C-alpha cells in the first residue's frame, strides 16, 4: 500500500485517480480548493489553495507519491509552474516520488517526427494551458538526478467535455502520439487513472514521460 497525495483531487482527472487509488487500498489524500461530491470513503480531503506555502509543504509529509493534476485555467494560469518548481525541491528533499499530469502537445506525431505543437498549433484561448504542460515536462527533465518523477501525457482529445466511456483498458507510448484506426486520440479519466495508479504500483517509468490513450 502506498501513501498518495493527489493535488487537484476533486477535478476531472484528479478525482478519477483518487477513486482508483482508494479502490485498490492505497492511503489517499486529496488537496483542492473545492469539495468532492460525493466524497470517497476513506480518503482524506484537504481544502485550500496550493499557492499557500504551508499547505504545499504539507503535501509531501508522510507521503510516498505526490501526483499533480492541477488545471492551469482561470486564476491559476501561469501559477502551476511555480507550484511544481517548489514541489520538485520539496519532494526531492523528502524522498517522495513526484508525478505530474501534463498535455499532449510535446508528443511527436510519429517516431522522429515533428511535435504535435508544431503540426497542430494551439488556439490562442488554450495556448497558456498548453505552454504550462510543456514547461512542466521541461522542469522535471531538468530536476536533480536524485528526484524520482514521472510525467503523464493524455491524448489530444481529453477532458470533461469529451465524453469517453470507461473501457478498463489503455495503451502506452513514450513520446509518440497514439491514435485509433479512425484517427482519433482519446481516453476517459477513469481509464487514464488506471494507467496512473498502475505506474505508482509498478514504477515502470522512472524519470520518464509516458503517454496513455485508448
């Protein structure tokens, strides 16, 4: 059993990871500014802003893994980068594994090919979120060698606005975008959570990014 803190644990992705990790018997703490409806039995819910240094410091205390599923939208635009920078230092000092959910734009469209970002430039309204995802991956790749981390890239079509039924399955890639025979690239939060908790349990991608899709 692992002790897991999920930052953004009541959002679309974070809540799914909380549910899946708790279902498997892990000890889970959820950090967010909102409450969960309904809460998951046995999960410890901590409400507050992770811009608060004292609260942020507490996320790595007595934990094995901290998983960041914060949304860089609204009043959090441009702020998630600073949170992850501080977590890199704190997790490294505490010997805690750090996982981060990012974006798909830094993936390659084919082996040795161009990035999704270059082939499909983001629309202006989502570019800040895309830039954050790319910055978080770069920060982890430049983190001290002593930090154990992993980074998860979802598919191109991912979010609460893309209804995808749970299948209980997923496919993995490293840096190359996965697509279905019809050209789509998608997954639902429940199936993405399977991959995240599997990674926590199996430790298959130390200091690496992996991509998950159906």
